C-alpha cells in the first residue's frame, strides 16, 4: 500500500494514501467518486491491513464543505466504512479520544488537516477545501477543542497534507474577496495579470488559522506536494472524474 506516512510511533499512526496506477481505480478511496464501489472497499481493506486493524475500525463522514465537526465515540465505529449511507452526515471534521479508531478524511486538491494532542490523547482530521477555509472550519474546530474540550493549544500538533498548490489554485474575483475578507490571508494571494486570475495558497491560510487558534508554529508541518502537479496526486481541477486520497489518524491501544 503506497501511503505517505506522516507519523508512526508507539502511540499514533497518521498518513495519507496516494494515487497508484498499479491499484484498483488508481488507489481511489472514495465511495462518492468511483466507478466500482467494490474496488474502493478492496482498497480500503488493504489500507486497514497495512494499519493492522479492520475496515470496521474506520469512521468516515459525508463531507459537504461545511464548518461542521463531530466528536466520534465507539458508537460511530465503522460508520461510512463500507457504505455511504451510514457515514456521519454533513460533517467535515472528526475528533475522538478513543483508541483503535481510524478517523478518515477524503480530498483531491482540498487541504487535509491531521492533528493530535500529546497530553490527552485526542486525535482528529479536518477537510478544508476553499469553502471550508473561508468558513474557518479549522479555526472553529480548534476553538471548540480549547473552550469545550479544555485542550491547551500548545499541546496540539498539526500535519497539513498535500493539496492544490498556489500555482495551480486559480480563482476569480469572487473567491479572492472571500479570502481577503478573512483579514489575514493577503500574504497568501497574488494576481496574475496575464490570466486575470488570482492565486491563493490554501495551505498557508489554513496554517494561519491554526496559529490564530494558538497552536505554536513549530507544531505545524506542511506537505507541499501539489495534487495537480505530482503523479501521486488526485486532482479534481485536473480531472473532474478523479479519485480521492484518504487522510487518516489512529491512536493505538494503550
């Protein structure tokens, strides 16, 4: 199983699957964007095997580019793992304190955020496409964790996965203004006079949201691989029929 493993130690494993022409549907992991659901299930089972767990340990959401998040409990185990209609509805971020659950997030160009708390064992994933970013889903999740779950932001560590690069993230004025209205994204945008398009660095904007939520800059790591330019990437902008990467994190049993 070709996977970018971002973290693998005694207590945590986290990573992101990558495109692989030798696998079924190029190692696509998404039931909502596939040709043959059975092939996706097979790909997911192979990922589960590589993580030394079962597919029924996966927890998936029906992502809608929202700013909604969900605290995962053992009752959610297996949701969305083999069929879409059991996935957690209308949710783009998941977090849990439970061990041996694989929290999943799907993306092709959108920014995947994987995080963990070294002190209390909390883990989570966030799906932040440009719509999620302008809705500030990442900031809202970390604000919630601070205020409701009583996390110290200094205990949080963040891995931002590969996504569409600023070079390839071209937008018109309407999207540019949505980012500009955030008040902190100006440094992450430029205008291309030849194409009359704006270019936005969604990863850096998400990173800034993490920092604004109090997470130390040196606790934030970015995979700068571009899903459009790299052969290992699924890119919706490049191919509307593209598959999806699966970003994941699991806390191993104590």
